[in-house]
C-alpha cells in the first residue's frame, strides 16, 4: 500500500498541505508511533513546556508560556538525565479522520470508553436479518458494537504471549515491545476478563488492542482522528495518525511512503483471529461484513449496466 501526500485533505485554501508540529523529548528518533498527535506550532510549543515543567519537577502556571525562558533553559541544561526536546514540522497524509473529543490522557481506557459509548459503526454493514431480529430500533447495532468493543479491547488480554506477538508482527503498526512495564493498576474496564489478565503481558496486549482498533477503523474508511484541542492552543484542531507512513517531514521533498506488505500467511492469521472470535458468538466478523457489502455493490452495479 502506498500513502501519497498529494492525496491529503489537510490543505489550505490554495490546496497546499498544512504544516503541523509534534513536540517530544528524545535522544534518538526513528519514526513516529501510531496514535502520535500533531497540532499547531503554538500547541507544540505549549506541549514542550509541559515536558520542561515535568522534567524540572515544577508546578505549571495557570497560563502556560509558549517558549522556554532563559532561566528555565539553564535549569533544564543541568538535568543530565533529561533527553533534548525536539519539535518536528510535518505534513500529514489524511483523508477521513474520525472526529472525537480531546481525551486528555488518550490512554487505552479512554479509547475504550469513547469507542464503546460514542463511536457509531456504519449501519450498511449490518444485514437485513439482523435488523429484523431486534424488537427495538438499533438493537442489532448495539449487539454488534458490544462484540466489537470486547474483541478490540478485552480479548487481547486473554491471549497467550505467542499469539499476541504473532498478531502484532502480522501488521506494520507497532514493533513488539522490548520492555515489560507491569502496571500498578489494571483499568477497570478489564473487569470481565481480569482473572485471565497476565500483567507481565500488559504492554503487549495493550498494543494489540490499539492495533485492532485502528485496523477496524481503517476497514470503515478512516485513517486517523481529529479533535478540538482543549489543552494546548485551546480551540484549535489537532490530529492523530494511525500509520507512521502518514507523516512527511516538512523539510524533505518526499511525496510518497510505502507501507510494508503483509504476506499471505500474515493476512490469513489476522483474518482467522477475527473470524474465530465472532464465530464463537454466532455473528459475522467486520471483515466478512465489509466483503459482503462490497459484493452487494458489485452485483448492484452489474445489474444496473
């Protein structure tokens, strides 16, 4: 799959790509991670200031300044363990972001609550029989949505280490985590599967959950998130990418990135993970629904000719 900058919808009145910014403390930089945030220059500078105050152990003022003062810069320079702050100017290849609120922390629990309560799957993927089964309008969609939430956010935490690594490596969103950070507190939403949760595998399961969420939303035609920032440069739009290849260095002339292709074995593995979960609940998987809808469109188009 190729991602081309010229196809982005994030352009100005003259159809030129809009420049966005990302602030982060880093010693070595290789690529942006999935679900990285990008906003205005002011937002990035204010984000940088958050890192400065945190690194210095200082309380942030009510109105966060947009630049590091000479006094703070001197204090920061003395902190040998603090990685240097960098602000990256970029262009984003994005056509159809999902509009969402600013989740503040943007952690797994917040994504779960947003998705399970607010995101509305496309009804065209539900079958007529499913709609007729329900006695209440929307019952089929609620049933499907509940299963989706379980598959994306709960099921990964019940899987073995081998299965999680295989699933993560079958896509190109993330690399397998090299560090194991055991959380002090497991999110409340994992209550239904808590007895099966291995805390040592939490970082791995968390990334698989994020990957499943993004793969599902891609299947619905989305390629990121947009939200109105309520913290940095309040009121302005910020964007969250799905794939690292969507980010283009604004100082580089590259116009195209290639997403690594999956092998037939990787595709089959990911599909089977999905099919087996939904088959156990006697319903069609998201991939099956998309394929069925695509076939209906082909048949309809053929009949209309």
